[in-house]
C-alpha cells in the first residue's frame, strides 16, 4: 500500500475520481455532452435515473465545476443544465470510457459466464 510520502496526491486523485467516476456522473456528462443544454426531466428520462439520485449527482457536478445550473423564474420554473468549459474538457475521457464499455460488452458477459460457472 502506498503511503502519502510515496504518493502525495493519491488522496486528492481518489477524491476527484470517486466523484466524477461514478456511473451517474459519467452518464450525465455523456448526455449533456451529446445533447447540450437539458432540463432536469429531460436528463431524468434520458438516463432512467431516480429524481433523488439525479438531483444529488447534478449538485455534486455543479459543486465540482463541471456543470452549470441555470434557473429561469417562469411559471412553472425552468431549470437547465449544461457543461462548463471544464466539463467539456472531461467529455473526451468519459466518451472513451463509454466507447470502451460498448465495445467490450460481449467479452465482459463471456468472462462473467466463465467465472460464474467455475464458482458453482
């Protein structure tokens, strides 16, 4: 195990990756990157995510400077989300991860079947 003297930035790296590396954050970034500005319910429908989880995810992404939240005081109120410049810069690695997942579904399924067969 690495101690802080061996990897002084590991704690910070872990903090950032735990936030931006969770599945909902990745999917929000991909969705906003692909469609641009979206309303809360559009994101919710696109992702199949619960209202609570989407709200928490968006708040954390906004806190980290990856997502802009724009409130329009209309009736009914309208809230839109889009990527900040830093969020835009995060699109490339997130898209690479998404494409990797899409390209490896079959191999992952196969590996799981083999593993599960051995486990029984």
